[in-house]
């Protein structure tokens, strides 16, 4: 018991210290830094000096577990410490154990998970280890945005019983220096990162191919991304092939400072001289 106490104390102090460094620690930091049990979690419950009560059980969809002598106990949404107190109280109030010392050990954490999909380095499902996990924290857990990922992140979840879908612009989020859009996540949320938009360049250029379309990228910048014209190329009569809202192909001769759009195709002609 003493060993377990110091292990828990060390873990909680480490989490609180991290929050202090981020300027987020407050009166409720100790509570926020603990994981809450959720549906699908598998736990082992033991009672000191009562080995016959040792039970491995799964938290049901309604947040309850079944435990010997006391039946169904609602533990969903409770921290480990709170859940231990709940089981101990039930055993004590029922007269089954005089002074119960309950230990709950999570074996598999499946509840309160977040799905991170799309263009991230490690897509998958990740548990919410703290109550105040934010969008940026979970993206970091998933290895960050991949090189092919867009700057816009889609967050899908449920808030106050209603389905929500938000598109969050990451550069704006961090440039503003505000956590207003750095939303606190909830169990069951889905984060999706789009593939970044691209443009294409071919013809008499140094490096023809597909390239990432940066924000407010001009035709001149797109041409520079392709290494500029080859020795036989010319920017005179430069064409951009673009599809309109109806999907019809348009061929335009833009100015060099005109902005490119997703899926534009720049064509560089061969010089006649």
C-alpha cells in the first residue's frame, strides 16, 4: 500500500507540474490531471486481505461494473481514486468488509478515446488521459500533421447532446495566441486532417510535378516552386488550366501575381526563339 501511494503521488505531482509550466494549473489541477473511467475500460479491483473479492471486470456502456457482494456499481466518469472510494463505501455500508482498502488497476483503457484520422504521422485511437486534453495535445500525441496534411483540422463530436462539426484553422489558432479554438476534447471525438491542396506544373520547367499549394500562393511563386522555366521555356503565353464550379475546364492566361487555386495546372510553353 505504501509503495502504491508513492507511485500515485509521483504520477499526480508530475502531471500537475506540467500544467504549472503551461500556466494552466489551478485549484482543480489535481482533479483534472487524473483519468476518468469510461465505457469499455477493463479494470482489476482488489480488496486488501480479501483475495476472494479480486475481480476483473469491464465498464459497461452505462458506466457500471459488477462486483461481488454489492452487485452493479456506477464507476463511469469517476477518477481511479474516486472509484476506489465508491467501492469501499458500498462494501462498508453493506457490512461486508469493516475497513475496506480498495485498489483499482486499469488493465485496458478503451473508454474516452479519441480517433485521429487522415494526414497525421500516427493515425489511430488514443485515450483521454486528462480531462483538459486539448486539440493540439492530441495532434501531438498522434505525431503531428504529416507533410501532406492541410492546415485545417475537422473536429466531430457531441456537445450537450448535440452533434457538432468544426473546422479549425491551425495557423490562425497559434498566431492569435488564444486557446479559444484549441478545444477541450471529449470521449468519442473524431479529429480528421485533410490532405493539403496541390497544384501541378508541367512543360518547360526545371521540376515538373505536383506541389503543395501554400496560402495566397501566386502564379509566380508556383513557377518558382517548380524551379522556374527551363532553358527552352518562356513565361509568355503561360497558361493555367482550371475547373470551374461546374467542373468545366477553363484555360486562362493569368498575370504573374494572380493567386493559384487548388488543382490548378500551370503549363509553360517552349520558346520559339
